[in-house]
C-alpha cells in the first residue's frame, strides 16, 4: 500500500510541475520523457530553446518547449491526398 501511495504522489507532483510556466532540467525530462543525457546533448548543441540566467542553472519555458516538441509535424495521408487533389485541380490545363 505504501508503494502505491508513493507512486500516486509522484504522479500528482509531476502533473503539478507541468502546470508551471518555467521548468527546470529534471522537470523537462519528466514532462517530455527525454533522458537526461539526451537533454544535455540537445542543450549543449543549442538544439532546444533554454535559458541560463545565472550562467549555471538551465531553465525551459514550457510554451517554447511545447512548440519545439511539435516541430517537424508529419502530415497524415488524408492531408497529403487533399493537397495533391487541390494542386491537380488548380493546375489542370483546359
């Protein structure tokens, strides 16, 4: 029973952390599911938006992080088919 209670408390803490506007390194790992080592790599290569206000501790703005997570969206087959149909309709020769 204690283990189940600890797991529930952990889930609640994670949910509360995602309601914040600014997340710390560990919270970003929990929020995104990205491992710490990969997140270190992303920050060192400046491939993810972050702030370092005091030169040491890294912070992430949740809104920017959400935008970054949704980069390179893949279109559905339906969207591709619709675009192809529209292109064919607009560019047909009479």
